[in-house]
C-alpha cells in the first residue's frame, strides 16, 4: 500500500511540485488510505479507479467542496465503489489511462498552476502566467485563455462544439456552454454534472477533453523547459 501512496502523491512534473500543496494532497490520500484499510477494500483493479472514487467520496465533505481546486468535480453523482467517468471512459488502453492520470491531476488540483504557487508562498512568488506573462495563471487561464496554448486548444474546442451538434443539442444550449467560462470548465473537467448528456455522450466528451488536458499539460511543460 505504501507504493500506492507514493504513486498517487508524486507529481510527474517535479518543477510543479509545491511542498505545502503536497501536504494537503497527502493528507487527503492518507484519509483515503485509512478508508481502504478500514473497509478492507483490496484486490480491486485497476487500483487508481478505486483510489479516485474514494477520493471523491472523501471530498464530499463540505470543507473539501469549498477547495477551489476541486470545484469543477461533480461530487453529487459520485459514490464509493462507483468508478468515475474520468477513469471509466479511459478503458484499458495504457495510453488512455496515462492521459486520464494527467486529467485527474488537473481536476483535483494536484497539478500546481502559478496562481496556487503564489498563494502558497503568501504572494512571494508571482501568480502571473509564466508562459504568456499576461495575467494570473489559474485553471481558467490555463485551460481556456493562455494564448501560448491556443494552437492546441482551438482544435479541441471546435471538435467539442461539433460533438455537441452531432449529439443534437440545441444551438442555444451549446452557446450557453461556450459563452460562459465556468460552464465550459465544468464541461471540460467533469461533464457528468450535466444531466442533459447521456452516458454515451459523457464518455465521448470525456475522451475528447482527456486529450485536450493531456496536450495542454505537455505543451505547458515543453514551454516551461525552454
Ligand atoms: Zn498564459
């Protein structure tokens, strides 16, 4: 079990590692670990799915809901033992699972953006996006706005819109989703909160947004290393 603890807790991008945030995440994972032990949940594969569904269950607590880094996750429809759409939609293909792991990092705030880095440093570190230097790098900026990532984002946004059209969603609804950044982030991070989408549609959207998040994450890493 120690291995699991390390596996989920270690950020892939060490330069995005933040000790204070890591402590918060580590505490959540320790709570999760305790849940495992107490409920004798064992031998369930792949283990990440169980970890994440327990993580979501533990996050249902009011104080966790208020953590801004988790506000785009749909807690209301997640139960212990239910595999979340982020994992479920990725199937068994290792490449998809790897992309889902990145999506989880982004969705749960394990991936540290400059805005959080600044907050944890008590504003000693600037919150301004290190890629474009235009405005604070929060989730909205990273996923929807940063111009340095627009070449990746634009194609996916077009595909996302086409997908909704293909699913016969009313034009007004699509416009409402795309005109409001909060709505759009909910759609991208965890579309399961939108009950007007069928399960199949949620899987299609998750597959697309998994790719978007994965590409944005890697493009950011690449630009940061230049
Ligand atoms: Zn930027």
